[in-house]
C-alpha cells in the first residue's frame, strides 16, 4: 500500500506543481491576473508550491526504501518524472488549445516508459 500511496501523493503533488509553474499563464490568458506585477505572480505561485511540497515530501519519505517504503531513490526519481510528464501533458493539451501531442512527444514517452522498466530491472 505504501507504493500506491506514494504514487497517489506524487500525482497530487504534480497537479499543484504544474499549476504553480504554468497555471499563471492560463490565468493571464483568461485575464484573471493579467494586471498583476511579476512579484505578485511569483508569490501566488509559491503559495501553490507550498501545497505541492506538502505532498511531495511525505510521498518521498513514505516511498523511500530507507524508511520502509518499496522504492529506491533512483526509482522514486524516475516515477516522479513520468508522473510529471503525464500530468503536464494532460494539463497543457486540455487547458492550452494551441498545444498538441506530436509524434516526437509520444517517442519521448516511450523512452520514459523504457526508463521506468530499466530502473526497476533487477
């Protein structure tokens, strides 16, 4: 169950992270924060990033083999990167209409799937 909880917390963490890093672009496009100065946008993003860290840090602690979890440090990192790209791809293609999934993106995802395979290979 620790592995499942770890991955679920990484997904939630990445939802916050993606919105903190790129959500302000959508809010600007929607004219919600288009008049905000840059420092206000940064503070807004940092407040969202705090929520991200509130899930990221416990996920890594729970999932790390040194704390009784099922994943090595390398495995945690590769899982994190795959989750990040899946969440970002959904975010960008659903919220930003000009962004589309291209063949080279699919090729990169295949490489990531291979990375997951190799990092878990004994």
